[in-house]
């Protein structure tokens, strides 16, 4: 190759030198050797190869011959003009010879340079074809050139001798190409062997050797003569030899490139670990994807209004279940970070993974400060377990998948920067254990992410199964029918090559001819042997070994730039950033307009209120509720005891009168009265009274708590807090449990209080009589009211209000009158009517024409006797006002013994002591425990966003919430755009 280039250069130089030296002949430019034409155009400064710039080239070489040489002085004494001309002639001839030699050398150098350039182009053609992605070279290459030590980098590069060893034998390749050209031009049929012409076309594309395109007539004649001497067997051997030689060259270059990339990765890691001295640009780059990810996190929680939608780019990873989505994502992230299962659905919710470059290979959740070291197996296991727990927690009861997004960031040296969203795999059948709407839910989640016009769809297809079983390709073709933002990935190619009867089917898939969907690019990858214990490095080695030895690449079915997850990640990253640069400013303008609309609505509707979002309003309400709880401690002891004593007596008075006092008072003997009272009080204290007292205390605490909250409501209270305060109050009361030991101590105190019978002074006696009178009068009033309802209105009401008795009331009234006559005859009658007395009353009523039931007679008697007894008890109270002297001296007198007054004194003292005990428990223990419960409830509500959304509602709240989020999104987008411009 160098020899041919040198000859061509010499020929070009001879043509040009002849022109320069004044020999006026012109060779047509089309007849020159291609290399001569290239040199001619290169040094003539002409960029149009169709126009021969002879004058420019001549002028260029003439300027080169005019060197600043001083002419030699003639020797002294030399005379004559002829001698001077002769000397000048020899000098001119010598200069011309020297210049000719110089031009020959210069032409050889130029030819050699051109040949080197052609060799570089051949090497460049071997690289993956990213002609569609003109942004493929990352910006960090130029930044590293300014930051790293070039001397150290030069030492790390291989020596020129090593590079020379990797160069192929271009002479031999040139001969083979000459043979192939003649073979193809002669029309020799090579049968089925030449059907691998795609491999030859790949060879022609990557080589592009000039001797194929331009040869002289004598070389062509020689090649035509030699072509006739080859047989079919030798033709096949030549083709195979040529393919193997090209493959070996590619493998050598690939190994060298891998070694350089490994060294570059280590250098990058060292640079990232340095201080702030030389890596400010890297810091900007490092935070760039983080800024973008924060915007996406905010948008995921933003309820879009005013036609504002999230159209920011993401890489959405979709595919059928078990197609290898997670494995592809793990290869891009360079870590086994996701839980795995054999055939079981593992991805139950969308997982947003933000990939960025960093000095250490770590992972972190958005809402957690813990870093997982991805180089340690125990941290990887913990990360997988945490992801699985978060997925199961996000799934509501009765569902299989969730639309709640889990945000995860992964950093490491050499990782491509982008944001990927791993979605649950698309299924065709709902199996046992799944919710009935699982299939539809997965489709709706996938469509929601893919309908974003700027989302990049990474469609994953399992190559080991029949293509007709794919579901996701139809879904992707519906969302992106033109394929302008879809990248197709065929996984498990190793199994596909092994299982498929026709490997050409794989070629049809990666060429986009098998599926109806269209794509921006097609890739084929291998993500391991299927074992969950494989490391990323072992998977990479296996993938590279497979494609190096695979006939898919060797026969030209796959191109070099279409294979390996490394090439895939580069292409996806470049497509992602291209999409980001094209759409981010437009999205920022949309949110700016939305912000203006929201601010205008707030100014018109709430001009005097601060823009408090839901969290800020919750904090304000929380402080108010805590203030209301603290105010409970300011209640005076007298207030507590008065309320407790009153409520306790209201609750137990019926039991005391009906079950204790009346049964005992109806006995005529003093000893029987006291015995009955003591027995009934003991039973009441052991079983009912302590429970009833604690219930009353707890209800009193609730009522006081609610009263204070109601009082605060009137002090310019915002009505949007009403639901929240009510919910906090109910939940706090529900959680509050009274101290269990309080009941036992209260029982003992109540028992001791009721056993004491010693009234020490006259004021206590008078207080007991007053308490007894008030109680009996209240009961007498209630009884008379019941009797009036039974017998109906009296004559005055009938005449004045024009009302009459009902038939039942008429019967009741007649019965009442008959029983009143009986009581007047027997003033000391017992509480119960005898049967003969019932019969007598019924017959007397029948004699007056009134039919009456015996049950009605007894019921009426009960109320009448109760009124009669209460009237007698009240009259006895008046007599007992002067009975304290007799009680103090233990005189036994039937009229002034006053055992019922002593009973009411015991009850009253029990009420006072119980109220005092409950008040101490309230102020010393229960109020503080209630305050603690309220704080716990508020903390729980504060962490539950769904609860806050339900309890703090209204257009004002939603408007402030939207306004805050839109402002935050716009600010972060502007910061991201500024950093993006700096990175350019």
C-alpha cells in the first residue's frame, strides 16, 4: 500500500513539477491517477474536484521554489558577460535538479500521508456505524483533555510498534480485492457460498481501498487473465480467507480498544476523586442529570391542570414478561440491582433509575440517605430486598401492580447519563393469585408513560421465543407508529441462534422486516446465561465471546454497531440527550405560562392570604391543635371536680334511688334498712361503680377537649382545618386508654368512703339533708310528670286548651282515682298490691262501667305509690333537720333516727372523694397522655400524604399546591437549562 502510494505520489509530483518548470503541456485532470488528483486539489486550495486549478497549483509550487537564497558573488577579476551567463546557467541547472529531487521527496511524503489518511478511514469504518447520531462523542473527552496530565496519558497509550503489529497486510488485502473485483465483473457463479455477499459488502464498506476503484489498464488486463485460472474451490477458499482475515483485524482492534477504555475508565475515576482544583466542569456534569431527575420526581406527583402536561423525555423500558427488561437495565447500570424470579412477576411498580457518572459505584433511593455500595454483594442483596419491599408496599390490597413510582439513583465511573423507567412486563393472561384487572392496569401504566411524545421507548423483545408471541410490539407500534423515538432490543440472541432453525430470521428482526413496528435503531444483546448469580463482568465477557464467535456477525447478518449492551447504552444515552436538548426549553415555556395563570387566579380570589400549600397549612393546624391540648392543663381543680361530681351523680342517681334507697326504705325496721343498704353498696362498688366513674372521667376529658377546640374555632379560625381537627380528636380519643391501675385504686377509695357512717358536724348533716331533698324533689317531679302523661290533661287544660283524654287515658284516670282512695285508707301500705286488692279495684271499676286489665292496675299503682313514698320521704327530711342531736347521741327514735339521711351523706361523700381522685388522675396523668396521643396522631397524619389530602381540601389549598409545584418545576428547569448550556 505504501509502495503504490509512493508511485502515485511520484507521478503526481512529476506532472506538477513539469507544470512549474515552464514546460507548457497540460494533462487532462481526469486522466491523472486518483491520488495525483487528490494531491493536486489538496495543495491547490481548491475544494471542487471537477475544476482543474492548474494555475493555483503552479503558483503554489512556484512560491515554494522561490527560497531566500543569496546569489554567489563573482570572483574578482572575472570579466565578460558570457562567463557570467555560463556560471548562471550551471547554477540554474543545479538548482533545478535539486528542486526536482525536493519535489519528488515532497510528493512521496504527501502520498504517504494520503495513504495514512486512507488507512485511518478504513479503521474508522470498522467502528459501529453511528452516522445517524452525530452527537455520539461525549463531551467529557474534551474536558478530560484539559484536566488530565497529557504526559501520563501518553505513557499509558500503546507504543507505535504495538499499533503497527495490529495493522493488517494491506498489500495482501489489495490483491484479494483485485481478485474479488475481477471475479464479480466476470460473472462467475459461486452458488450458495456467494449468498453471504452481505459479509463482502460489509468488508467493502469497512475497507474502501483505492486500488479497487482506480487501476491502470495493464493491471486490469493482468487481473482478467488471472481470474480465468481460478476454480470454484479456490474461489471459496479465497473468500473464507478474506473474511477470516478481516475478522481477525477487527478482533485485534477490539482488544486494543477495550484496553484503552479500561485505562480511560481508571483515569476518569481518578479525576472524579480529585478536589475542586480541576473538575468544576465535571461537577456541573455530575449534577446535570440529578437536576433533571429532580424535575421528573416533582412532575410525577404533579396533578396537571390548565392543559399543562409532562412531556419531558425519559427512557421507558417496556417488554413482555420475562423478556429480559430488567437484565438489560442492569447491564446499562453495571450492577445486579433488581430482584429476580423464575417466571414470576417481579416488577410490580414503575422504577425510575437515574444513571450518572461518579467516582464510586453506589445506589441511593430518593427519600433515603443510605448509600448502597454496588461493589459489595451484601449491599446488593440489601438493595434488591429494599426494592422488593417498596414494590409490595406500594401495591394496594387486592391489587397486583401499582402505578406508584420508586425513584432510585445509580452512580459510577463510565456510566452513561440518562433516566430510565422500568415498567411491569406486559402479560397476555391473568394467572391465579393476580387481580382480575392486572392486564388492563399494566397496559394503562405503559400507555401513560409511552404517550409522552418525547419519551424514548426501549422495546425489549425475547429472541428465544417465537416472534408471533410478542404482545409489546403491537402496543409500541400503536403509541409510536413512525418509530421516531423507539429503539428495538432483541435479547437472548445466544438462545435464538441455538434454537432457531433459520438464523436469517434474526436478521429480519434487526432489520425491521419481521415486526410491523418501526424503530429508530435495532440492537441485539446477550444478558448472561440465565443464572441469577452471574456478575456483570462475567456477563460482559460472555456477551463479547459470543458475538466474536457467532456466525451472525461473521456472515454479516448483524453489524458490529448493532450488538452488545455497551453500544446499546451509548445509543440510548445519545438519543436521550438529543431529545432533552430539543424539548426542555419548550417545556419550560409551558410551565412559565401555567405559572402566570395560577398566580393571576390567586390574586383575584385570595388577595389578602398567603400562599400556603397543604404541608404548610398542616403545620399551622398542628400548632393550633397542640395549643388547644395544652390549654387542658390550665383547667382549675374546682372546675374538674364540679364537672366530675355532677356527671357522676347524673349517671348513678337512678341506680342509687331505684336499686338501693327505695328497696331499703320500704322496710319498717332500722336494722334491716342498714343491712340492705350495706349489702347493695358493696355489690355496687365491686362491680359497677369504678367502671362507671372512669367512663365518666374519660367522657369529661373528651368534652373539655372538644370545648376548647370549639372555643378556638371562633377566634378567626380557618374553616379548612375543621375536618383535620375533628379527625385528630377522634383518632386521639380512640387511641387513648385509661391507666389500668387507676381502677383498682379507685375501687378501694370508693369502698372506704361508702363504709364510713360518722357525720362529724352539723354542716355536713345539713348538706346531706339538702342533697337528699334535692334528689327526692327531682324524682317526685319526674314521677308526677309520668302520672300526668298516663291520665291525660286535667279539667283546666281541657277547658282552656280544648283537648280531651284518650280512651286509654280515661281508663288510667279512673284506675288512679280508685287507687288514691286505697292509699288514703292505708297510709302505711307496702310497695306491692295483693291479688285480692287488685281484684277489688277491678270489680269496683267494672261497677262504674270501666273495663281494666290487672297489669294496668299494678303499673298505675307503682307510680302512685312512688309519689306517695317520695312525699312522705320529703316530709321526713323536714323532721330530720333537727335530728342531728339525736343521731350524735345515738338515740333510737322511730321518727328522728334518720338512716336515710346517713345514706345520702355516704353517697355524697363518695361522690366528692371520687371526683377528687379522678381529677388528680386527669391532671397528673391522663391529660399528658392525651397530649402525647395527639402528637403521635399529628405525626402520623403528617407522614401520610393521602390523609392530608383528604382532610385539608378546597380550591384555595389546591391552587396554592399547584402554584408551589409549578414554580419549583420552572426554577429547576431553568437551572437545568443553564447547566445544559454551560456543558455545551
